[in-house]
C-alpha cells in the first residue's frame, strides 16, 4: 500500500471522527435548550473492539448513544475504523458488485460514521445518516448519504431537507443531486411493503471517479449537509403537542424502519458478517416499535 493511500485513509477516519464530535455537540445543545423537568439526555460513550478469527486486533470504534432524553428517545452516532480479511460471503458480494481482486487478496479496511435518531415527539422526524470509505488492495471507494423518516409527514420539512442536500451537492456537479436522490429512492424502498421507508434523501455507494480528493470532498459535503438539513426541523416540531394517536403512528412507522434495517440494509449485513460489535451494528433499531 502506498504512503499516500495511508495518509488518505487517516484523513478520512479523522474527518468521520470530527463530524461525530460536531453532531454530538449539536444534539446535546438541543437537549439543553428544550424546556422540561425531565433529565437532560447525554451521550454515553462506549468503545467497541473487533477481533479477528485468530484473536488479533481488527480495529473498532466508538458508540455514542443517548437514551431517554427530552428531545431524543434514542440516538446513536457511531464511528469505526476496522480492518482484516473479508469472509467468503463478503468476497462474493463485493465481486458481484464489480469490486476487482477481492477473491485473490481479500484484505480490507473501512472507516465511517453512522447515525440514527429516534425522537420523543412524533412530529419530529427520525433520520439516518452514514458516510464511509472502504479500501481493498485493488480498489477504494466512498459511500453514504442521509434520509428523512417522518411518521407524520410535513411537505415543507421534506422540501427543506432536500433543498439543503441539493445546495451542498450542486458545487460537485449539477447532475449529482438528482442522481443521488433517485438512488436513495431506490435503495430505501421496502419491496415486501411496496412503499418507501421515508421521504428520501441522497445515497451513493462505490464512489470512485479515480480522483480521491474530489470524491472525499463530496463525501465531506454530504456530512456537512446533515445538521443544517435536520436541526431546523427538530427545532420547529419538538414543541408541538401530541397524543396517543400520534404516538401510535410513530410506533407503527418504527416497525417499518426495523423491518428494512434487518432485512435489506447493506451496512447492517456487512457489519454482522464481518464480526463487528453487534450492539454497534444494531444501534439503528428503535427503542420501541409496534406491529398491527
């Protein structure tokens, strides 16, 4: 591996950690500014470790999870940096996606940030965000995006979320936002329910134009778009009153979210298949859900 690629991997991992720090601070500030007698939510920091089959170190990460806050019922902002050897199932999956050389040299390295927020107030939308870099000896790529998952939809909230995404993507090419929006619509579709998981967002995977700096800059802007796209929606909706009907709608929608993540989500499957901490991988699941 070249020294340049080692530096690039380190830069990517550092960026994901700094984005985590910014988001955690912003979410705790929301908790502090929200009126109420309930205890303030605070993130619990839990280091994670990954061990190879021979017992050697294979990386790890940091789980940052807040439960039972004033605004957030459960939110996780995880970062990871893992490495090792891909198993046979993962090799076949990546070869099928066109990744070259994985069967001849199945070593890999990956780093990223993954966020899922489930809210106390049903008027506040749930949200998901993930960005990552993946490396094998024959290829590297970036992936990720963010999508909004309201149980009670507001057209103006959806429009704001998408407008901020578009504004951050447009400097990288006018064609990118419509491409990544369409990709998100396809990726976050639930076939067995014949409906989308939420109101969409942006998504990409296997991003390698041959220009690492350009692809990294795009990945950073996807991360930078998250807070301005999401925070205003929470600030506006967290003060709305709600009752049993709204909570029922939220719990049922969370069941839909759980179904998608357990059945279809590529990141969930990869994390479990490569032996990463199961609690970190399944952090995305809601604290309570309902099926009717």
